[in-house]
C-alpha cells in the first residue's frame, strides 16, 4: 500500500445457522459471493480495473480490508457520500445500488446478519451498515427512465427456444447487448442478419446518471444499406495525390495560405 491509497473495510458479520462468521468458519460459497460483491461494488458500472487494489482478510467477523489507489477512490467517493442517506439508492451507480439492495435484503431475511462498509480515510464518511434495521431505498429520484433509441452494431446471435432475443455488438462501445423480441417478428424479419451490420430501434430503460440501458425491447430493424462506389473512391484518391504531388508539406502550405505558422 502507498501513502496515496485509501482504505475501506467491507465486513460481513453475524451468525449463519447459529455459527459466528469468521475467516475460519465462513463457507466457501459465502466467501466467494461476498468477495465478488465487494469487487462489483468497487468497480461499479464503469467496470474499473482493480489490478492495483490490494486486499487483506483481517480478524473480526469476516473483514475484507481494501487499499484503493487514488483513481479508484475518486470514482467511489461520491457514492459513499450519497450512501450516508438511506433514500439515495436512486442516485448512486446502479451496480453499487444493486449490491446494497442485495446486502440489505439478505440482512432483512436473517436478523443475525449485517454488512458494513467502513471507510478508514479519516474523512467525514461514516460507516454504512445494512441490517434488519436499515431502510435503503430509491427516494424521490427515479433513476431509470423509459427511452426509445437507435442502436448500430453487428448481430452476434438471434433466436431462442422460449424467449427470443437478439445479441448485438455495438459499434461505438464494443459492448454486446441483449434485446428482447418475439419469435414471430424474427421469423418475418430475420433476412439473414446474423453477423451483419444493423440499425435497430429499441425501447429501454436508461439510467439518468450513467446512461446504462436495461430491459431492451426490439421495436424494429431499420433500413440501413450504406453503399459507395469503391472504384470511384479510388479514382478520387488518385486524383488528389496527383494534385498535391508537387507540394512537399501540405500542412505548411495550408498554414501559409492562412498566414499562420505551423506549431
């Protein structure tokens, strides 16, 4: 750990089947689940790379202490501040809100169980506890709003035995999204689209802070058939090269015309 690292403890405490949870008594599935949820909470929807995050298991229930580099903590800190209020789930990163909701639901189902997020940076952040007594909720802000959008990408998969859907790899982000539809629509509109570029109109829910989409539903494949004359394009490129052949430095020439110097 460096002096710039911020430490946050994630604690799972209480009893499972009457046995106190400690590093030596925690079950392997519970160990994996909690660690993965901590990882999801830290990385959030941005899926921040955590290669430089260091962890240690400390005494005291099951306590995972993390040392977060400055860039990771910068992404996390604003949500930790929001979580000082129990009506803030609609305002925080949706992946973090999902973890908080799961921990609270688990504690509501087992009154002996609680989850604690404890910043150790000496700032004004108080521990965040999820227990049978807490009431983390959405509050007045509705984080997900209904939208219609156009998406462009490559069809990676389509169909389904029970629930039909289309998987598209988006050109702008590389993300693969799953878009729900029905078998009848695909049967009448497939047109051998697999591994082809498509433009689709969808309805979805979009998070007001992150722009994340969920519950995508296909409205239509839109007509999209970009064409160009490759031979003509080559001719234009050749003509351009010939026209500029006697200009040794095109950028310098343009700047001279403008009366400015090349930086």
